[in-house]
C-alpha cells in the first residue's frame, strides 16, 4: 500500500496521544484533506464561470427544481437559508449579469418569480458538466466497485451523524 501525507501525521499524533485510534484518525484526516482538495477544485470551477458558491447553488436550484426554471424569491431564500436582504443582493448581481430575470407571478399580482435566462442555463449547465468531469477524474483511481463500496460506507457514517443531529443535515 502506498503512503500519503496523512500517514506521517497519524504516526506523529498517535505517538503523543495513545488514546487516539490511528485508523479513525487516518479516516477522518483523509476525508478532511480530500474535502479540501475537492473544495478547491469546485471553487476554481465556479470562478472560471464568473460565479461564487452561492450564485452557483441558486442557479442550480432554478435549473433543477422546476420544469420552467422559475421559483419565487421566498422559496429560493428558504432553500438556500438566506435572509431576504441577502437574497435580494444575490438576485441583483445575477440579474445584472443576465443570468436570471424577475418576472411577474401569474398566480399572484403582487408576486415576482425568479427565472433562469437562457444565458444562465447555459452557464450553470457548463459549470456543472465541467465540475462533474473533474470529480470523475478525482475518483478515477478507484474501480466502479470501489467507488460503490466507498459511497455506501460514507452514506452509513453520514446517515448516523445526520440522525444524531437532524437540524444540521445538509440539503
């Protein structure tokens, strides 16, 4: 088995703190380090498309949650856990960039819907596809069976953590 940067750290830490299980420390440290690499890749991708993480998430919701790519600002705000002021600022930036537009809600004269523009759809589609290719590349060192096994093991750990703290579950 080849070594990685975590092996030295784990030996060093567990040499000073024998209470630490080296296998658990290795798993946790590797997941954290892999997460750092994947986050950096994701940040680079969204930046390449002129977006930040929050804008990406908003465009992704519009692209995937409804057939007509429209939602109320309130629904988006709740989904993304944003205050109305933060949502307004985000929508203003995306509208100025031509990625969304605000349109009257046909079911409510006072209401406004946020709609993904064609330019917005093209941008989010390209960013998602680019990021997916990078993620596939990152995990290409594993066989399909290994990816499936890893996915199932991580699901088991995450399900346990989410059950213990349901209010913190990601969505």
